[in-house]
C-alpha cells in the first residue's frame, strides 16, 4: 500500500509540474526537483529523474502547440545551437568554480523580470512579422546562449531565460514564446538524459510515474494556455517564473552561508 501511495505521489507531482511547465514554457523541473528533494529523494537523483520527465513533457507539449502554432524554424535553430553548447559550459563551471554568487545575481535579475510580467498590464508582445532580419537571430542566439548557461549552473530549464527574452526583446506573441521555449528544451534535455542514464542517476521507479504524469500535464497544459488571453497568460508565466527564480536565489544563498 505504501508503495502504491508513493507512486501516486510521484505521478501527481509529474502532472502538476508539467501542467505548469508546459503552460509557462519552463518545462516543470523548477517544481519537481524541490518537491522530490523535500520528500526524501537525493538532489542528484531528483535533478536527473526530473530531467527525464521534462524531456517527455517537452515532446508532448511541443506536439500540442505546433498543432495550432507554426514555429519559426530559423529562429529555433538560432536559439537551440548556442543553448546546447553553453549548457555544457555551465555544467563544467559548476564542477570547477564557485558559481553561487553568479547564480544569485542571475536569479535576482530573472526575478525582477518575472515581477514585471506579473505586475505590468500590457505585455502581449508583437507578431514575429514585425521583427525580422539578422538582429532577431542574433538576439535569439544570445538568449539561447544565456539560457543554456543558466540551465547548466542552476539545473533549471532554459525557458526561465528564453520566455521573457522572446516576449520583451524579440517581441513574440506570448503563446508563440511559450511554444518555442518548449521546443527548445527538447534537444538540450536529450543530451542531459543520455548523460544521466550513463551515470546511472535516473531512478526509474520515480521517473516512470513522473513521466506518466507528464503525458497528462503536457497534453492538457498547452490546451489551457492556448485558450487564455495573452495578458492572462503572461501573468501566469510571471507567477511561475517567480517560483522558479526563488529556487535559484534561496539555494544559492544557502550554499554561500
């Protein structure tokens, strides 16, 4: 009975984390990692197993989004390539440098961005047709590079950087920003999952129920997001980002003390 209840808890975490993650473009690890750690799962196992859940969620939710939204392929490539490279760099720096101060600074910057999303009234973004050309791809590449770096040093998905950049700097429609962010998570999560499998860090007794939950959350989340008005979706993204960035800030401060 205890085993069944524990499995149901993992499943429920998967549903809630990926529901919010697919609606906001953040993936879901921002919520599943601390929840798993709180109920007794070691941090390395929690991070690795959550990454598998995020991988499943990114595939399902991206499929759901592209049924309704056409992703700009050139911009996607511009974001993803540097994102993959800097994710490895960030993970490497974690092993050789004290990055807690940097993580705190990045977390505070992202926290302010999240507050802006939550409090400002009109954050609907512009159509991609209004901002094209080389500058868009350069800014997208910069966003991807920063997102990968933040993901590498913090364990969060790159969406916490990409989504606000997509909306405020590139001027994308919030729905397109979220769907593009989820699609960007796929390639970076694949490499992470492969590495975690090789290292034997994924606990499949946790990962399977989490991922079954992700099938549900990743399927329903985009449907809810696409039905929301742009202004309301931006506020949802801002609220979820606050939760995610608080995790970065709190964990970094604790490690500094």
